[in-house]
């Protein structure tokens, strides 16, 4: 897997705002220098990756170590998510998740990254690859649900290859519960975005892979 420096191209493809990063997080599209100053290192990785944006997850009973953007690591409850595998260019945070400054994954693993797609195979519809059953429209789970601490962040975390499901290549991704892009806890009264559930708000409580909506001045409920 290789890295490219032209992040702006993917930002243009997502209308200047990366709205569902991995779905591991939701961030506005700041200039490259701003991202660097914040401790993140958003880059384009090329090759095989897992896309967890429309997945829901289950607990493992274990803990997972997460990079804290301000420095060090933190421990969160670990959840497992089954995610389809794609090939191509995707955005990563080389300093986030449990990445180690490179697009190169650990041996026999791949990264869970993000690329904008509205058709994603998902367990909800038996991993259909095409047509309405594969649609994955974004939805916002409002802060009033008090479920922000139940979102699962898979952006820039390592995954294991798993046996194909209905002809779809998938990976088992190991992700933290209630963790932000910065390696900090997400308050319960936080709105978040997910592509899981095809717009059904009931999926907001099913530990969906999501990104907290904590944008200044967003006015989100």
C-alpha cells in the first residue's frame, strides 16, 4: 500500500467536506497544514482496505489501545465489525486509530479506511453488492438520543481477513466504542453520522460504525 499527498482531490470528491471518515469520524475538510497542526496526518492510501461505514458491531469483552492525538494512548472497550473489502484509494489518518505513521498494514492485516460510496455491501441485506439493497445513505443520529458514547469508530484501525460472505470479501475489524477521532471519549449527548441501517434510526442504538458530529457552529441537535 502506498501513500499519495494530494488529499485535496478526495476532498473535492466529497464536496469539500469529508462527511463520513471511515465512518470512523466526521470532520470538516481543513487545509493540510491545519490537520498537521492538530496532530492528525490525513493521507491517501492506495491498495486493499476495509470500508466499515455501513456496518454494525458487537462487543468482544476486551479492550483496545487507541492513539491519542495529543500524545500517548488510551484504552477503550473493543468491538468487532464485519466490513466489506475494497481496492483503490482511501483516506487515512496515519497518526490516528492504531496506525503507526504508515499506510503499510501489520502482517496479514488491512486497515479500515474511508472512501465516499453510496453503495456498500452490508449484513442488513445479506451483503447484496448492487441495487437498492446495497444503498448506504448517510443518516444523522441526533444528540437527543443520548447514544454518542455507543458509536463505534473504525477509522484507521487494523482488521483481519475473514472468509467471504455471499461472494463478498470481508474483514473483521477491531474498533473502539465511544471514541472520537482524537482518541478521547465521546459524550453521550453527541450527534453522530452513520451509513448503517439505510436511514432507519433504530440502527443508531445497534453500535453502528459512526463519526461524532462535533463541528464548531454546526448547530446540530
